[in-house]
C-alpha cells in the first residue's frame, strides 16, 4: 500500500513539474519583442506609452498611492513605490510581449504589448 | 477526559501551533519578486490534522488560522488571497486524502500548489488581468518544493504523535 502511494506521489510531482514546464515553454514561445507599455489599474487601461522612448513618471492610483514607472533602453520597470511589499520594484524590467510587472497592493499591472496589439484600449 | 474534550483540546492546541507557524512565516524574508511564494509552514498543522483526524477538524483549524492571521499579521486584501488559497487547497487535499492513494507527501504538495493556484485565481479576479497566469510556472514549482518539505515533516509528525483519540470511543 505504501509503495503504491509513493508511486502515486511521484507521478503527482512529475506531472506538476511537467505542467509548469509546459506553461513556461508555451509562454516563452509566444513572446515577441514589445512595442508598448500598457498601464492598468484595477483592470482598466489608464495609459499607454511607447517602449522606445525614455520616460520617468509617477503612476497615481485612485486612492493616492504611487508607483514610479521608468522606461529606458527599451525596457520598463518600477523604480520605487509606496506599497507595503515592494514586490513590484523587485520584479525585473520587462520588454517582451506578455511580460508583466504587477503590484498587487495597488491593483496595478504594467504589461507589454506588441505591434497593433493594444487590444485592451478598445 | 471525554473524547469530545480531548478533541477540543487537540484542536485548540493545533490552532495555537498554526498561529505560531503563521507568525514565524511572516518573519522569514522571501526575497523573491513573485507574490505568493512562501513556505506554508502553517499547512503542516492542516496536513497533520487531515491525516490524523478528518477533513472537518483540519478545515476548522485552517479557517480560524486564516482569519486570525489576516487580522493580526495581514490585511483585508491579504485575507481575500489567503482565503481563496486555503479553500482550494483544503478541498484538493481532502479529496486526495479520501482516495487513499496518496501519502502525506502527495497530499501536502497538491495542497501547496492548489493554494498558489487559488491565490492566482483571486488575483486574476481582483485585478481582472489574465497575465498573472505568467506566474503560474514559478508558483507550481515553488509549491511542489515547499509542499514536499512540509509533507515530509508532516508524515514524521503523524508517525510520532499519538493523539490518543480513539475514533470509536
Ligand atoms: Zn508594489
């Protein structure tokens, strides 16, 4: 019985890791160099910037919280923020389609869109 | 002591242990940029109770722990995430336990991964952004690793600790 359980456990671990690998691989394959930086607050697009121009500005949410967005050298990142966890600042700079920087406390999503792909604006 | 009283005491002590583990978890700095990557120390108590007693005891202690730790160490927003993670993880672990085909290792790992999945689902709902799914691979892998570790310790505790609660008494 224990042997069967252990075998089932191992099958479970293997399938989980395979699933992670499959999702990761699929996402990597779909990625292309991006064109636009889309800023979304609570699921609504609040601004769109070109990825090829340098830029530094404060994103201010409805309740006054601030994330400082920096776009330089074709990459976007959050330089500083007043959220409690600062995870958005730690996330690496993004430049490929589908990549995101997310600040959960501020319900803020920065994502990269490709050519003509700013579908959420419409 | 009557069985009911023993059970009540066990659940009380378990809740206290789970709270301590939750608190310890907040002291451990996780220098990873992905929200939701954590060890899940308190899940140790859940796994132990689920295997040793039943899903009802495990769910009761987990529900109290999630509520109290959001109140003490978290926020209303963190409650939404941890509650959705806990509900999904509790359901998955109870079902796996019921099949009788998995050990503490498998149950705990599936619990950790589904906890992470539950949080992602909540984030997708709260932020209405499907892109959060990009975190899924990292959260599956981290859940597998931490779930395995917690499951190993849980299995050891199940073996070593005798609650002296004879279910038929
Ligand atoms: Zn942040």
